[in-house]
C-alpha cells in the first residue's frame, strides 16, 4: 500500500490525537477478535465475495512432489465493488454429468485463515482493468490416486472441479480432467485457506 507523504509536520496535539485514535482502533480490533493479518480496509464492513461475482479458474501449470500435484485455484473479483474472502473453499471432483466423484477435499492448516480484501477488476466503464489485488489464490493438492488400493479408491477420470468459494452455498464448475477416486473415503484432494494471489500481483 502506498502512503501519501506530507510536506508539513502536524502539530503535536494533532499527532497525539492521531496516535490515540490509532491505539483505540487497535484495541477495538483485538477486543472484537478480528483475525490476525486483517488490514484496516478489510476490517471495515465490506461485503463478502459472492459466487456470482467471482471468476473461479485454475492455473493448470502445476508442480509435482512426493506423489501429488499442486495447482493455484484462483478467485477473481469481477463485481464493481470491493469484497472479502476468508477461510477455505469447498472443492470436489465431478464427472461429465456434474456428479461428485469420491470424497470432497480435506483442509490443510498450513496457512492460517485471514480476511482477504479483493478490489474490483473492472474499470469505471465496466471493462477488465489492470488493477492489482483483485485475485485470491488457494493451493490445491491432487494426490496420485494410483497410490490408493483399488478396493478403497477405484480410479476414474474426473471432468473437473466443483468449487464453493469460502462462505458461499452456490458453486461453479471448473473444467479440468484428472485422475480421481470413484469411491468415497480417500481424501485425494486437499486445499489450503485462501491467500493473496502471488502469481498475478
């Protein structure tokens, strides 16, 4: 965040009032339990990001390690206003007929959930702009299902991912074929808490 510089120093009394106000705000945030890492803007009453206002998309260039592949699952705000995300999305594999295959994704506690404020990706004319901080990312881990016994997994080709943004009850389907478990039980998908996008911004 860029801070505006001032040519003249504020009077001592004015600075004291400013310090007192900042101290009171910090105390207030602590008392009301705002999650650590929350910015002043995200602590304000900014509406949550809704599924209808988000583009949910997957960076299909993944990284492989220890029997798993890792992908960036992204949420871009295309509403005309700021919105917030916090916590974990709901993710599961789906078939061509949009039926869930296997168990839904388990949550990884690698990153603590914090409030993420997304600016609008649209310009004043409603066109896609180059504004930063309009995308958030979740690390999605897909385990190689061939590592599971056939009796508990039964490998199948999934056609995509059903994704519920954090705090939302409606979903979007992201097309992405991958090997999944047909049977419920093995958690072959894992997701981390949503974080600021580190790829685009």
